[in-house]
C-alpha cells in the first residue's frame, strides 16, 4: 500500500491565491519528510522537516510537520505563475539497515494569470 | 553548489543495444542514487550506493547494471532493454554523516530514455 499520500492530486488557482498542499505518511523508523518542486525534469529541494511543530519558511513558501498525526502541509501564499509545478512529498525512513526515500504521487499545481 | 550532472540528456536505443548513463557530482557526497520516473508518476528508487558500495537494489532486472567507479561518478549500464523501460532516469546524491545519511537528496536533470 502507499506509504506517502498527497492531496489534492491536482489544483488550479489564480495568481495571488494561497494554496495548501497535504501529505500524510505511514512508515516505521521515520527520519525526515522532504518537499520537492518538479517542473520539467529535476526535482528541486524545498524543505526538510524532522521535528513537529517547527515551521520552515522560505519566501512565500512554508511547511510544517506533525509527527503525532503523521502529516505535513506545504503553504504557498500570493501564488505566481512560476509556482506551477508538481510538488512532491517524500519520506526518509530506515529499513533493514538501509535508508530509503519514498515519494508520494505529487500535487500538480497550475497557477493561471 | 548543489549540482548533479547527468549525460546524455536524451537517449534512443534499440532493444539489442548496449548503452550507459552517466552521473557526476562534486559536492563530496558519499551516497548516490538511481531513480526511474515514468510519465505522471513519482520517482521510484532503483539503486543506492554508499561509500562506493551498492547498499540497496530494489529488485531491479539485471538488464540494468549500476557501477560506482569513484566517489564522484555513478554509471548505469543498459543492455537488452524493453520498450516499457522507456522513462526519465534520475540520479541523486546526498551527504553521509557518521554512517547516517543527511538525506537531502539533490537531483540531476535526468536522462530521457526511449527504447524502440
């Protein structure tokens, strides 16, 4: 079954809107949760979250983790057309002595002018 | 600098060809990864190298053969691929601190592979 579930899968907004993207997970030996932005090719790193309740912020983007309820949200305020992309949530966890990163299916965000 | 360089950017090959994908990073990262990404799907882990040793093989068919000749380079050798292997192949790298990865993975732009 899916270990990382993102919602919504697709979102269309107008410039200036605020959006909230959701990510829930269910893994043992959790280490961290990461958010990436993928436009054409390479996923680019946005945030890494390891502790509950501490907001990470970068410009108009912010993210927070709740380790008790096993979810994270990514907020984007005052959206711009350049924010259009697929936003991927990934969870880093330990399994069998190794470490893995498993991705959710992503949220495709379209920001219209 | 968080650059991971992959070559070639595009590759078209027949099912009987042998080709290789190359990945290079100069960030001093000691963990490197290969992912496969099909259209409209998330990246799926294929292989992990840690300190130039293969640590994870996600039951990938033997027609994919990884190689890590040194700490900066990662190759993926391809042989007798099938059309369903057509995908974007992404390389990533991350630090390893005291045996535990600080797993912010930095990705290359990928090689778009088409198997005819």
